[in-house]
C-alpha cells in the first residue's frame, strides 16, 4: 500500500493529502471545534462529531453477527475479532496473542514486568493495572444495590446484573464462536471457549506444572498448594478458595435454586448440576475414551475409567491395604469396615450400606420385580 503524504512532525503517512493536513492540526494547540453541551474542544471536526455521541447515545456501528452496537468504527473492528478469533498482537516473551494492543500492553505489565503499581486503598493489595484495582474494590463494598426483578438476587455492579438476567432468565446467548457456532451468554465465556480451538494453555503452575487456559484458573489452583481460602460465608463462616463456590454455597442458606430443567422442572443450585442432569434427557455422553471409545456423561467418569487401561491401583485401604483403581471405589470399600448403613428403606426401615443395594431391595421385595 502506497502512503504518499507524510507528517513532518511524527512521520505518520497517509494516502490522501487532505488526511495528512487534517492530522497535522492535532500537533498544534488549536482546538477550534467546541461541544455546545459540555464545552470540550477538539482539533478536528470529526473528533467533535464522535464526541457528541457521548451526549446523544448514538451507536451507528453494529456487529452483523450479534448486533452489539458501538460509537466508534474502530471498536467494532476490535469486537469482530471475538467472532473471527483473530489475535494480531503477539507477546514477544510468551506464546499468548491478543485482539488489541492495549490488552497486549496490560498482559506484559501484569505477567512479565513483575511490577504492581496500583494499590487498593482499603486492603493494600497490589495490581498491575488500575482496572484491576477498580474491579477488586467492589469486593469491599457490601452494598448490593442492583437486584434482579425475577429472582431477587443482588449484585454489586449493574453489569453483573445485566449478565445474570441475560443468561439466567432471558436465555440469551448473543456471543457466537465463528469456528463451531457454539453460543455463549457472556463475552468472557466465549473468549475462554476460543482457547479450546487454539489449544492455548499459557498459564503453568510453578509447583506441579499443571497448565491452564486462563490466569484466574491458575490463581484458584494455586490455593490448593497454599491452603488459602480468602472467601468467607457471612452466615456460617465457612471459607472457600474460589468466589464462585462461595456464591453457590450462599444459595444453601437462601434456599434459592435458580437453575431449572426445561423438561421436568427439577431445580438446582448449580448450573453445572443442571447441565449434567439435562444429559439424562438428551442421553448425551460427550466424554469419550480414546482407547476403547466408551463414552461418559462426566469428565470425572472418563478420568476414572482410564485407570482400567493403565492398571494402576493407587488408592489403598488404610485398614486392610487392599488397593483400588479409583478413589470412589476405595470410599465404598471403607464403609465395609465401619459397618455404617446410611441408606434406609422408607417402607420397612431395613438399612443398607450402598444406595444401589437399597434400590435393589425395594425393587425385589416391595415391588416384586425380579431381574
């Protein structure tokens, strides 16, 4: 591309002479174009026109994929990279890539400079960016002034309420993966999903070398080594390593079960529990063994299954030293030493060590079905 006209001050080049002339005015102190509402002045008329959208609320640039609208054309171009997966800005130190240059700069400052220049004035925790401080300070504010009109759940920030309403009550998923067409209710979840296609695991634990796609997952994982549980329930003082687990725990006290099955109307405290339950209706088994192709509804079930192929019996009973392939099998076995029978028949009150023994008893003895 030929750029024929060059600014004699900063050497930036332009295709058109008129653009170069307009650009030169940004280096002078002259600001002849003034906003009639707030009196802020600008060197170019085009700058003033863009500024006026702050007052009018106009968003003339709309995404053709999810219809999100923007005040600036540049913001639309950057936004489109969420859908295309394009990340033109690369870190020179690690393999990470970013959709815009500001995110790259923030990453270098946060991950590679070792500097944390911004401090919370409440708890003095340090952050690499002011944005990090601002988001953190909300955790000190006990006021949850944004309340959901559907389920009465309260939030510190308006943005969190809007995300909750969109995902939980409206079922909206405006963010689409351009590679697999999977839909998401938040931009954050889409960004995390795209890493699956890119096969990026840029964050590694210094202690056990476990790799993670996102930094927050590494931070939560790190607490398994340190034993830190910084999130405390105000009702029962139980502590948690992850804020999400605390939020789920609070629902036990409130009795709220915000996730409902659209087929049988059974309700759940956790969305993950609803997702697993839904597979009962769909019979979906998305986790498949690469050795024997047997499929499972849960990832943990697949992990447990792999021990069948490697033959390792890593879980030993402390009483009789018998070894088992999975921890769940060891837990079941240990009950035989305790003599506990926690499962009781509602009809005849006979007790059983395992739930499947109780089900078998009810089926055969009380229902008369033999198989």
